[in-house]
C-alpha cells in the first residue's frame, strides 16, 4: 500500500513556505504517496482540519508569500496529552509521517510526535534564521530584501530632513537580519543583542561626521527587535546629538511578499529531501543547510547545537560604515 503523509506549516509564517509545501506534495505524489495538507499547524491536526492534496492543489503557489495551509500556534501541543491526542488522529487518518515546516518550537513538537511513533521531519521556515543546526531558514532572504527596500525608501526621507532614522527589524532574539540589512543599506550603526553597544560612541561619531568639512547630516541606525530598546535608543541619541530622530518599526511587512529565488529553490530542495526521508521510513530529523548543501540531523541533537553569530560580518560592517 502506498504511504500516506501529511504536511503542515506551524509558528510564524515565512515567504517560501508555499514553495516547500509544493515540493513536499509534488515529490510525494511522484512516489505514489497520498498527501494530506493539514491546515493551521498542530491545531489543525488535533481538529482533523485537512485537505487531500493533488498536484493541482499546489499549482500557482510557488511565487506567493504566506502559507496556503495557514498557520497557528497550539498551546495544547506543548504537553504530552496533546501529542498523544495527535498520535491518535494520525493513526485514524492513516498518516505514516508528517513534514513540519516551522521554527524551533514547531520542531520540539515534531520531536515529541516522533517519540510516540509518528515519524516527523522538520523543515526550517522562519525569517529569523535562528535555528541552530542550519545555515539557512526559508524566508530569511526575502525578509532581508523587504527590509532593505523599505530602508532605502526611509533614507530618502531622512536625507531630505537631515534626520536620523532608527529602524527596528525583526529576528526575535537574533540579530542576523539586522547585520545583513545594515550592510546592504549602508547604515551608520547596527545594534543587536549578540554584541555590546555604546550609545556614547555612536553619538560621538554622528556629531563628528556632521561637523566635519564634508558634513554628513542624515543617519540610518538598524536595531534588532530583540534589543527591546528602540524608542529609548532614538530618544537618547536625539538628546546626545541634537539630530532629530524618527523610529520606524518594520514589523510584519518583513514576513510577507513574493519569495526570492533563493527562498524558492532552497525550500524546494528541503521539501524534496524531507519526502525522501519519510519514504525510507526515517523520522525525527531536521532538514537543514550545511556548507551550502541540504542535509539532515536528529531533532534533539539539532536543537541542542549553538549557532555562531555573524561576528566577522559585524566587524566588517563597522569597519566600512562611515
Ligand atoms: P516556531 O515554530 O516558529 O518557533 P512557536 O514557538 O510558536 O513557533 O511554536 C509553534 C508551535 O509548536 C506551538 O504553538 C506549539 O504547538 C508547538 N510547540 C512549541 N514549543 C513546543 C514544545 N516545547 N513542545 C512541543 N510543542 C511545542
Ligand atoms: O519568528 C518570526 C517572527 O516574525 C519574529 O521575527 C518576531 O519576533 C515574531 O515572529 C512575531 O510573532 P507574531 O507573529 O506572533 O507577531
């Protein structure tokens, strides 16, 4: 009998999740598997909220942001009662494996479900790129490009008004988006949780540059949301420098939009790899990118890893800032 598998998206949405869903469905169908698209993550699994997927169900979604399977957060799944209830639903539906596209919280759930006998494969889908065992998470590239384009626009206005534009970017506790975007927009400073920052020296440099012969009068400062101090930073720098400041929180705009080529291609490779694992009866794995290649790792081992910060890139940013 052909295998029957499920695919779901969980946690925060990310551009490129649709490309991953499409790849999972198409790869599975080409192996004569049946595919159920479980809607609204683990919540939908518990509620038997699913659609039968055909090759046409995933037509025309590769270029779309968001997730056609919807996503949700499901507190019930955080305890074993919820996980065992989900196991019962999987058995009732005849599911022999599930591909979970989400972040580390979703992977903990996938590990729990694997431990009770339902093989699950995690695919990293989050704009934050904060999953330890992978160099890349789906949505990261698109989100950074969205932030870059938005800040290019903010610079026009900051320049016209001789202002300092303080821009908060997403990333949860991680500063990966912040550092790359700061380089790409030619920002004057970047502030993240991973490295200490000193507003006195940022302000001193702004004043020195403004008062120099060539006179620079507008500034862009990128702040990672995890720092949690964006308004304070703006107020303090304005007081220290006398340069008028404006805060822009880019927010959920970074989660939307058509995925970039990089996100579509990596999502497709990861989706394909996840199906290959389930086809071999392998579960409890996270698919990731290592040295630029798709690989897989045990879920618990993957979640226990430490992810290095972009230290070298951070230093290059400051050495080339202004
Ligand atoms: P992300 O997957 O993006 O990190 P969340 O942390 O919100 O997003 O997790 C998504 C869902 O995964 C949660 O709503 C919950 O159903 C499940 N989940 C999160 N943490 C755990 C956990 N420790 N154990 C089991 N399931 C979890
Ligand atoms: O994990 C993705 C992310 O967008 C983070 O960057 C941000 O901190 C969080 O999700 C916002 O979550 P919510 O969708 O609950 O507002």
